């Protein structure tokens, strides 16, 4: 009897251990386990290192981009980020053309530009000093703030409807939003649960927001998130100020997962469409964004290799008078990311490679087109902090002047590396259209 109990206990422990060690594979619930683990590691404060090389085939309607292409050839932009320090380096042919870094201290920030170190009261003051403009510094700070929620967020994963509901409920009257808006009417959220009461399947929301001195915009609508093997998330929201200013938003996203070899290979797919249409000051505007995600993966029980392709297209039509003369009547943009990574359960450091192809057309004329190659590393050693911190803040204009000198030095070093043919073109001068 005792031996039988021991055998049963041993079997149970083996089953539990197998479950604990089971490899997490892509599914409807998790589009990319590797990217999710990487995002969670970034959110925990792990150092991030990004390197990018660029290629531009069309830009600003210019006919000849040979000089720009020569400048970008062999040039790498490297960015490092940690909770305390961010840095930027531009390197070409093994030579550092520019370096800068910022370290956030308890009561000030230290900024290094080349070999010089300066002190600023805070990051807002630093932005204003670099741009030489208080309004520009505030705008840049607002943009950084708007992007900060994405830091550490796995934007390819499904956002739980409960989290969306809690976010709406957190928007109390007076809460500041991006773009100068603030909540004027706290958002009310009505929840609808599944028949068995275990899942939130729909929320209905109402609220209002406005800029100072302007009439408020009322937001109302619903969002749905069903379960199933191929769930389709949807929402319809209406944003209205008056009969000449309103927008209707419609969203749908379908997730599917297939396995070609059990626990060995498969494909995840997500097809998403977001449409917006309405009027601003009586002029019609409409936009359509489509995003197709594909994750072709293979696994061997220990490592998971993922090839994630993201194809995004955006069309935007603006019938405001004068937009056609500005080539802003019709905008068409496309972006393709092809990410490859291999991860293992319990990894604390990650690396991924991303190939990017992008294109922007203004009224059917190519405005920007090119590609980029990126490598991303998460974890490992953090960049050293800027130091030592100067005892007093930089004098007015000192940081901006140091930045100008650093840019001039970058240009001089870059010019010295260029070939004679490119130098001759620069010396001869390019026409305004080149």
C-alpha cells in the first residue's frame, strides 16, 4: 500500500513538473510569446540597445538622392535606454560622428554632448534649452509623454476588455489628455458579462472631453470582445461636437491560430481594420488603417523560433479646401516589418532582428520610400551614467550652442569620409530639386 501511494505521488509530481516546464506556444490567447516576454522584460527596467541602418530611395520629391545615399551608406544609429540613462550615437565606418546622453538624477538631469557635460533642472528644461523655444520644448515633451505608455507594452497582443473598461473609468472630470484635451464629463461604463458570468464581453461607454475655451466633444459607443477559436473584437464609437464636427470610428480584429505539427510548428494570424469618417469644420475626412499580422513559428520543446510579419496600410482623404494644393488631399502609406527572434523559457536577455520597408505617397506622388535594418537587444549591461553632475545649471544658450557645435563636427567628420565623386557634387552645389 505504501509503495502504491509513493508511486502515485511520484506520478503526480512528474505531471506537475511537466506542466510547469511546458513550452508556451503561440495561440489565440498569445500572438507571440517571444515578443511578449521581451516586452515584459523591458517593462521591468531592463536595458535596451537598438541599432539601425537606413536606406532612402525617395524623399521630399527630390530627383537625385545620391549624396544622401552616400551619407547613409555604412552609417549606424545606436540608441541605449535604461531607467536612468538614455544615449544616442551615430557611427560610420567605425568612427563615432556624434554622441549624446542624458542621466536623470533626483533633483536634476545631466546631459553629455560629445565630451562636455551640462546640468539642467529637469527634462522639460533640457528640451527647451536644446530647441531654444519654450513652446517647442513643451510640444516635444507632450509627444514623449504620449508615447510613454507604449514603453514595455506588447502592442501585438490582445488587450483585455476589462483593462479597457478600467481605463475609461479612470478618466474623471478634469483629467488631462493628449493634444490639450481634458475630460469634462467623467466616463460611465456599463458592463455586459457572458451567459455563465465568467467573462466581460461588452462595454458601453459615454463621456465628454474638450480643449480649454472650446465646446466639448461627446464620446459614446460600445466595445465587444468574444471568446472562441477565432474571436472577433469590434467597437463602434462616435465623437461629436456639433453637426459640422463629428467622427465615427469602427474597428474589427479577428484572431486565428493553426498548428501544422503538434507542438512543433504553426501559424498565428490577426486581421485588423480601423475606419474613421466624419467632418471637421464642415469638411469631410476619412481614414482606413489595415494591419495584417502573421507569425510562422517552430518549436523543439526548448527554443521557440518566430517569424513575425506586420503589414500595415493607411489611406487618409481630407477634403478641406486647399489640401490638394498642399498635396495633402490623399495620403497613402504602407509599412512592413519582418521580425525574427528565438527565445527559450526563462530567458532574461533577448535579441531580435527587424527588416522594415516603408512608403508614403501624397496625392499619388511618392513622398518618402526606403528601408531600414534594425537589431534589438534587451537585457545585459546598462550604459554608464553621465557624470560627474556639474554643480550648477548650464547658462542660457550653452546647451544649444554645444549641440550646434556637435552637429557641425558630425558634418565635418562625415564629409571627410565621403568619396571624391560625392564631394564634387557637394562642392558644385545641388539644385533646389535635388
